[in-house]
């Protein structure tokens, strides 16, 4: 073979193998980034809809609650798409001749549902239950973003498996009181934005989330403050902080409850995990939770 290939061919062969390896690695990294890119996840992309429905106008402008249109979000695996009748409850009286709403009037007259383009579309092999998330302290904006500020709906998050698992491995960072589920402007507990919470005993069969009462205002004078001894399994430094006289104006809350002040989201989340009876991360990240 020496008569055919020059001795320098050995170096060229080795170099070609190295370049081929680097090319394969670069291709793998490129594909990995591509599958996380908005081109694949459709994050931030505003889909064409038969009617350019503005959540900003209806939620922020008119003050409609999420449950008015998404009626099954609290007791079903699906949030639900509102029927045409829900739209006509208002638009039979206002904007009755608006051209932009002609598809709505046509749907009402013909009985044929409006064909919306799905924005948050999970794979068919994934089971997602709205009910359990809403009733365990996951707010709408956690997954869907600030819907009240979206003139046209778009996906705020990727909704890929790694995104879901990041929350399932540490749900504390995203939990909030169930009274704030539909509050799009909810802020996590912090030094500048403390949250006071108390837990009470509930009857058997009552949803565990109803045992917790939280407020963003300092409880009124005379309300018992809970001792700061940590619940079982929690680090003593992450439970809460003592009440200070310079805190915000007191709130009128049920007397007899022991309120704890939380100045970090992690501490508040650990408190809610305990009282909402949320499964540990090992179980939450099990494949069978979503793949059934």
C-alpha cells in the first residue's frame, strides 16, 4: 500500500477521523438546541385564530375570571374551551354588528363550533390533569404566563418533559396559596413581599388545600402567631421569620389561627407541600405520573 498512499496519508486519515467526530458532536449539539428552540416548541408564536380573541381585553380590561370561560379547570383534567353560547352571553348585547365577530355569530346561528387553533398542545401520550395542579397550588400564570397581558394568546413555556420535571423535582418554588391561583400578578414570597400563612384542622373528606389560610398583609393584633419550630423534615432556617412592628397594615383574619411569616418562596413552598399533602419529588417525577 505504500506504493499507492504517501506516508502523509496516515496523518490525513487521523485528521479526517477527528474532524468527523467533531462534526458528529457539533451536529448532536445543534439538534439538541434545535429541539428546545421556539421553532419546535412554538414559544411566543401567535397562531392564526378564526377570531382574534384578546385575553388582555377580557381579563385585564373587563375583569373576567378564568373560570367564566374555562369552566372545568377545577374539576376536570381539561380546562375546557368555552362554547359559542358563552361568547354570546355578552355579544348578543354588545358589538352585535362587529365584522371581527362574524365567525361567532355564524357559529351561533348554525350550531357549528368555532375551530380554534390549539396553543398549548401536549403529545397524545402525555396525561395532564388541570384539576390536581389547580387544587394543589399551581397558578395559571405558572404554566401559561401572564395571560392577562396577551392581546393574542401564545405559549409562554416550552411544555417539554424537562420543563415539567424541573417543577416536579422541586414543586416548592412554584406553589402558592389556592386563593391566589387565578391572580396573574401574584408575587413569590420574599423579604420585600412577605406572606403570612396558617393551617387549621379540616374534616375528613375536605380538600387539603382548604386547610391553609394565607394573606399578604400582616394579621391583625391579637391573632395568635405560630411558633417558628419547623415541621418535621424541614430545615429550621427555611420555615419563616418573626413578625416585626414595621410590617404592612394588619388584615382582618380568623382569630385563633397561628400565622407564620414567610420571606422566601422556598420556605412558603415547603409549608404548602406539607399541608397540601403533595407527594415527594421521587414519586412526582415517576414516569407513571404523566405516561399512563
